[in-house]
């Protein structure tokens, strides 16, 4: 290994009077390693205190104007020179950042599908930011590309595809992964469309999706030029799962209307209720109709790592592609999405660009690890590194144990809420998502929707718990997503009590405001 340019080229040329000026002291100081060290130690200490806080708290939602002013006050007024480093300013920025974010490590956080990360993953994410190795090409990110290959092999053990044929690529989020998979599916069905466009096709390209499909799937269809009329909606059961027994008839009707169906999109863990479509049955339907089967497993694919819950994805080995978010149930920093293909050759069908400045003309041992020809991103973060590092240090049992714990707590929440006479569960949880409603005796059906929305908003404003809501059959329901393994029965009981108290106050205020009441008493 050479130690300097002079070892190769001899002595460097002498600088000339016309050369660029030397870096200013301010510029040099901003990149000073010792200053980085001191700042990193200080920030790590503040984050450690943040992680130690196990209090039950939700989201402190500030008025945007207040936060805008607070953030603006933290900006240096210096414009003409590099400002002096201000450690206090940095600390206040970190405190504002952590203080205004969703407290994902708190037992009061039950609202969204992203998780508090494994702390080691956060450290490795910082390493990736400092060394800055975009990972679309092997030469730019050697270890990230090797780690991507290793994680593909590890996770495919749970999927079950031919190890010599499958492929995996990382993408920045499930939305981009779903779009990329649909591009690959479209290329298989219409290989000429990339160069000639859709003109001349015997019928408009179409896809079949669940009525509960994530909006990113229909958004991807729009990006591909597939209009709303070419999105075939497959009926679902009461739990939000595609009715495989009815899907064939719907697909036949779409074909009779002249649509050229090329892909069926199933879900492994829907966003609304965490429902798992019957993949094995849908694979048979897709095969009969010659369709690519894509599984949006952004949330639920991680259940493959659990011996207790893997059966939810029975039939996944028959799918053509799979979206899997590591920033959800693998507890990694966002975004980190893994897109799998059963046939690795199909991965290269999604994109066909060539550019001499990045794509080498002749294949070699390095290019085999490049992923830029299989993803929309030319520059992407080395997002695989936190996952590979945590997997390498702790092994798969860490993920399996947390997944099992989250699903068990969701089941416990189901039992507790189902036992309350003034609550109604909307479904049995298939993973870690549970939807329910507060329905006290005498509640008029017309007010049910509005009541759930008001409860959710007041719970959020209260700052103790953070839950979400979703519409089921057009009526709002409260929704908890158990992402913290520290949540226990005590926290669930606190949440139930708070929902009931808030609901009673809302109904009481509504009754007081009705005509015929004055000053809180009937007139």
C-alpha cells in the first residue's frame, strides 16, 4: 500500500504565487478532529441521559411558530466569516432536537411503526455520517456493499429462495422499494415499454391491490402512469385481509374490461390493522393469471425471524419480490429498506440507464457488488451498516425476542381492552398493531367517529401517551402500535384509564353545549 502521492509520482510541484489561498483558521477549525471528539463526547452524554429517561410521556406538540422562533434564535448571526464554535449553541440544538421529537424510547409511545433504535445502531449510523461512503458502488463503499451481500444471505435463510438466484438491494424507504418492484414487474410483462413507452400496447397496464394497500403502492402506480381506473381493488375480509376466494373473479372481470394486469400486490402487515394477506393462496391466484406477486412486507416481514409468528408469512417463498423495512420491526435508524427479488436477473430489469462516469464497460469482481443498476438512487446512505453491525454483534435472537415481546404485549392489550364494557376492539392483532374504539353505553352511532378523533387529539395534546387513529369501514378507531419492549400491563391500564377519562370529558362538554342546557344544567 502506498503511503503518499510522492511514493508514486515523486516530489510534488512547488506552489506558485498564483495558487489558491491557504484555508482560513475558521475553515480549518470546523474540521478539527479534537473539536469533533469533544463535541461527540458531549452529545453522547446528552443522548445517554435521553435514553435513561423511562418516564411515560407522549408528544409535546409545539405551535410551529414557537418552534420556528426557538430554532431561529439558535442560528448564528455571523455571515461574513466562519463563526467561532459555540459548544453551548450545539448543546441547545441537541436538546431542542431531542425535546421536540416523538419519544420513541418511552413506554408512552404507541403511535407509529418506527421504533426506538438499538443504541449500537445509532453509533454506527454516526460512523456512516462521518466517513461518508455512498454505497451504490463498491469502490465508494466497500464494506457497506459486502455487508449488504452478507445480510441478504442471512435474511434469505428465513425467506427460502434459491441462494444462487435471488437478489437484494437496499433503498431509502418502503415507498421507493414498492415503486422499484413494480418497475421490475412491468419490465417483465412489457419489455418494450422502457424504450417505446406504453403506446401500441393492446391494453392499458394495470395492477391489482388490496383495498387496504398502503398509499405508496397506489402512488407508485401513478408515477408509472397507471391511472386510478387501472388499479384493480381486491376485496378484504373484516380483518383487512385480501379475500383470495374472490380475487380470481375480480381479476377475470378486469381482463374482460381490456386491462393488461401484470402485478398483484399483497401485504404482510397492513398499516391500518397489521393484517397479513394469505400469501400462499394469493401466489396460486397470481400464478393462474400470469401475474408478478409483490409482497409489501414493510412492517410485517420481520416476523419471519420469529419461530412463534413466522407462519403469518406462509407462502412468501412463492412471491416474486418483497419489501422489508428494517427501520420498523428490525429497530434500525430510518430509512433502511431491503428489497428482495426471487430472481436476481429481474432486479436489473427495473432500470436500463448507462452512464460512462459510473457504469464500467467491462464487468469485474468489483462491479458485481454494485447496486446502482438495481435502484433509483445513485447516491445512497450506507444504511445497511447499522443492521449488519447489530446482527454481527448480537445475532438474530435479539430481533426475534423483541418481536415476540411486542406481539405478546399487543395480545395482552387486546385481552384487557376487550374485557372493558365501554370499549370495543376492531380485530384480533396479528402482530403488534391493535385498533379499538371507546363506545360507552348510550353513545349515538353518528357521534362515534368524531369522539374517537377528539380522544386521540386530546391524548396527544396531554403529552403522556402518543397513539394514532385509523378509519375502519369509514369510522375512526384508536390505534396502538407496540414498538417498545418495556411496555407492560401497567402502562396499558394507564392508557385505558386516560382514554376513558378523556372520552367522558368530551361527552360531558358536548352535552353541556347542546341546546336546552345552560351553564352546565338543563334549562
